[in-house]
C-alpha cells in the first residue's frame, strides 16, 4: 500500500487512479542514455567527410543520409514501435520543406526560424490528420494515411501562389547559422553536414530516451495488443494521436533540413512513391526489431542508390526485388539478420563453455 | 431546371467514368474479399496488361518476314481482340507467380501482404520501363469504336461509351460468376470461413491461386480497355491503384454492390467537381472518402473484416 502512495506522487508513472503497478515494473529497467551502438554510429557517420572521398563517395551524400536517418527514426516510432503503418508520411516531410522555404523567402532569413517552423508545421499537420485516424488500425489506418498524403500532395501541386506548383520553391539560400557567440556560413557542404549531424545526434538520443520511457513502453504495448493496452488503463487514442504528431514533427524537421540542403522544396517528396520508399527503407533495415533498423535502412538505401545506380539505370528494380525478398524470407530485415547471427554466436559460446565445464568435470 | 440541364452532360460523363472505376475495382475487390489482401500491385498489373496488348496488337515483326507481314495485315479489330485475350491471360500468369510469392505472408499481419505487393508494384513498373521505355505510348483501338459523336452541344468520344458499356458488362459477368456458379459460392465461402471450407474438402491453396489469377486477369482487362482513354505510361499503375483502393474502402470491404455504388459515386463526384473546378477534380474523391469514413467507419455497405485488426 505504501508503495502505491509513493507511486501516485509521481505523475509520470500514474494516471488518475494511480494504481497501475505494471508501469513501475516496466520502468524499473534502467537504460543507458548513450550506448555502445550509438557511439559506434556517431563515429562512423561523424567521420564521413574524412573518408567519403577516399572510398569514392561525396560529402553531399552524407548530408542526405543524415537527413533520412532523422526521417526514418521518426517514422519507425510509428511503424516499428507502435505498429501503425503510415503510407503518407512524405506529406509531413514535404510540409516541413515548404515551411522552411516559405520562412526563408517570406518571413525571415534565419536557419533557426526555418527549422522551428518546419517542425511546427509538420507537427500541426500531423496532429490534424491524427484526429481522423487515431481510432483506426491495420489496413484502414494505412488507407487513411494514403488518402491524407495524397490530399497534401495534390494541394502542394495545385496551390501555385503558395507552393510554386510542380516546380516548387526555388532559390532558398543556405544562409548563415547563428550560434549566439559566433556564426558560420552553411554554404559549404561539410559545415552543413556537421550541422545536420549535430541534429541527428540530438534526435537519436532523444528518441532513444523516448522509446525507453514509460511512454515508449505504452507504444509497444499498443503494438502487441491494442485492446489489452486499453484494458490496462492506457488512453490508447491519445497515445496514438501523440505518437503520430511526434513522428510528423520529426518528419517536418527532416523536411526542413532537406529544403536547406537542396535549396528548394518541391512536391515530389510528398508523392505516394516517396512515402512508400520510407516504409521500404525502414523495413529493410529492420525497424520491427531494432531501434537501429531505420539507420541501417537509410545507409543501405543511399549506398544502393549510388553504387547500383552507377552500374545500372534500373537500380530501383533490384532494390524492389531485394525488398520483396526481405518481406518474404526475413521481415525482420538487416537488423534481424544481425540479431540471429549474434544469437547463434552466443549459442556456440554457451556450447563451448558447457563442453569445457563437462571436460573439467570429467577430469575431476 | 437550368442547372440540371447544364449538369446533365457532366452526370452522363460521371456515370460512364463511374462504370470504368467499377471495372478497375472489380479484380481488386475479388482479391480483397477472398484473401483479405490489399493488392497494391493491382495498378501495375493493369499497366502490364495494356503493354502486353499493345505489343500483341502492333508487334515489331520486321525480322519474321512473311509471317510478320501477314500478321500485321490482319484487321485491327481481330488483333485488338487477340491482344485483349492473350494480354489478360499473360497477366493472369504473372498474378499466379505473385500469389506463390505471397504464400509466406498468409497468417501474418495484413501489412506484410500490403508491403510485398508494394514491392511487386515497384518491380513490375521498373520492368515495364526497361522493356517499353518510359515515354507515353498509344494503344490503338479498332476504327469502329474510335471517333466522336455530338449530342446536344457536347462532343462525346464514342470509345468512352463502348468502354463504359463493356465495364457494365464485366460487372454483370463477375456478379453472375459470384452469385450463380458453384465456384463463386466456394470463393465467397472461402472468404467467410476458410477453415470450414478446407474441412469440406476444397483445396483452398489452389482456390487462392485461381482467385488471384482471376483478379489479375480483371486488372489487365481493365487496363486494356481504359488506357486508350487515359494514356499509357509506366506509372499509370499508381494513378489507378489508389482510386481502386479508395473505391473498395468507400464501398465497404467485402461488398460487391458497395464497390459498384462507390465507383459510380466517385465517378459522379469527380466529373461534377471537374466541371466547375477542374484542377481539384481528382482531390474531391479523397475528401469524399474522408467524409464517408468519418461517419461510416466500415464504408457504405461494409461488413466486419479481419483487415481491421
């Protein structure tokens, strides 16, 4: 009983009734804020400009990968953690890009303001959409996201006075980044890359914390069994609504950065094709089983585009075939393969240990 | 009254468009109804059928000598018919291949089927791009059906009416097939309670294969009939699969007449909005969908389906 009283004093852990002890159980496992994998990823991505030219790649690719890592991590919050398939996420990416562009061209030429508005616009658009779809599941959910995605895409193509139609917004200057005590120009790709890389680090750590918080556990409870989660006292609708909004805001952030890098914003990124690509990329990487799935997926996608794309013009065919094979044989993706490999090694290790123990036992 | 007279041609247009939408949705509906599978490759099979037909109607037979010359000299109507039959049949074979790939996703979440067919759509589209190029192409129609006629002060394309009539005919045929044949009864029973049907000794695995092939066949027929109106591009599939998907959900998954009504409704809305604000005509159907689904969560005539889980 005492425990319950102590518990209800913590607003994070309880709702109005204050007696859901399972939440305590869910949150007792401590997770490190920064893990080995995270450091690994930061080192590999952070040193990209140093070795990219050496292996025949270019700096700009690093910026692109970094943006898509942000986008895919945010998307996987929805797909992998909550089990909600959104086929219209490109809309929020595009809205973020337009918001960035419109801020630069119409309001104020400031990178920070642009990014602020792109996050805000992505989040608001997603929050509105989420109002219509959060009581749904499965295919109906997917369909509604497609419908909304198409509406946004259509609007961006047709609303010439605001979005510039099919050409989009052009001539968005990269400008200067003001850090308060000093400012530097983002016109050079490597400084741009490091700016985006810093945001990648923030997003990675932030989302890692989020999915290991009680909220993140609730997301996973919804994925496993929505009805059970509701019976356990979670406000499922609100959680689904908020996760969609967060995911949309992150997509908006990625979109804003995309507009910064591309110096333009156009409707292509909002099409069904582009929205489908983010689903494919997240799944191939293994978003269903690992936090790192989307990161792997983004890297593999862009590497495939550049290496396969250099060899053949039909690289999308091969990528599509690869995707089909992944869905048929290994829906857990690359991260799933890796986990299998680790498990097998562990088993072998155990076997080796076991046999040596046996051997020593016999020797006695 | 005046408004009604002004609207009349748009309503006629809308009805014909609606029948064509219904034709597109038929094969899609069959697969959704029986297999509870959203086939996102439907549009690509649609495009593939049209490309096959185009190649059969106007093949490049310069290296075949006399036989080639003889074939090209055959009447266009005959070659068109040949293209319709053989093209649809070839696409049915492709559909069978796809179904075999799908088998591992049965019993898993419905999203896997959706994703696999999305991948298949990408692969088919890229294959079309490699084989036939990415430019706009043209599917010829027999002289008898082309041309235009004037009624009132509007010009109508003759082919459009043939196509709408054919759409109505196909809808009728599929309805007869589902309602009046034992095969149709088996399909519907399989959709309703697959375990029971299996227990009664029906080979459900084969049934699913045939249903998928039939769905693909209908997609290809729709493609061959419709591309003379809409033009033939590799990405025509994407333009088509979304309306089909939308019509099925609007009508209610698993409901034959729901899909047909939804098709006609979408056709009317698109045509009437198109008359007053042509730029926004295609968007009106998405808004229609959202409005309907907000108030009727299972669509117009929908029943409960496992796809909701």
